C-alpha cells in the first residue's frame, strides 16, 4: 500500500514500511498532536492530499534502532484501543 509493505493486525493496517525506511503509521486521532511532537509528520496521499489525523508518516531518521521501531509499531497496533 502506498509503495510500501503493509502489516495488518486484527484485520486493520497498523503500519506500512516504505522503500527508504520511513513508516506510515495508523494513529488514534486523539493522540495525533502528541505524536507529531514525538517525531511523526502529517501523512499525505500525493501532493496536497493529507490523510488526516488517523495517519502519520515517520521519517527514517526517527527510526534509528529497535526501540524506536518498537515504539511506532506499538502506536500502530494499538491505534484502535479505547482510552481509559
């Protein structure tokens, strides 16, 4: 999807790995602003077509080690979880 390799969890796309090491991550819209501060950037479908607050792109520079990758995978996997 979107030129990357997508990973599904519970019948939903959680994350897609891009060709250059970037990630497309499904996020809980309520967490969107905080995740922007954490290194995510708005995701776009082509020029000037934002995907909205349910998706972020994570540049490869923000995924430097297993801990970074685990963080963003956790975000994508748990994006549909209800908040307490």
